[in-house]
C-alpha cells in the first residue's frame, strides 16, 4: 500500500493559478481600459467584417473614446460609396464584436 505524503506543518496549500486571460481582463477592467481595448478590436476586425474587396482599398486606423472609427480609403469614389454604406458597416462591426463599440465611421483619403 502506498504511503500518503503529508504536508509539513506550517505550509498551506497554494491556490490554483488563474488563467492569464482572466487576470488580464480583471486588470484592464480595474484600470478602466477594458472598453478602449474592446473598441480597438474593431480595427483588427475591419477587414474580416467588410470583406476582401473593401479591405483591399481601405485601412482601419484608429477608434476614438466616443466610438468614431477612422478609416483611410484609396479613392474618392470608394469614399463616397463607403459613406453611403456607413450605417450598415457600423451595424456589422458592432454585431461582430459587441454592441456600441463603434458609433460612426469617418473616411479619409489615404495620403
């Protein structure tokens, strides 16, 4: 029969390690940064949400704290077309990543 190992007196059982994801999420939340990180994910999500044709002629640049996403566009024609599609693009971005992270999109010509 196997002998059960005993913990030396005075040593307490260590708590289980927490996942890095949980610790990081708690840290961002306590520092008030979770919302901004969530908003910034819209930049990475842009190409997947708009598809390859639009992604080829655009580049998501930044998101302001009030939810304005700035996107660079290669031509005036595309800028006009995308401006007309703005409500649909905002809905798609928010459906993909969570409600109200992007309130509006501002397009500007690539320089």
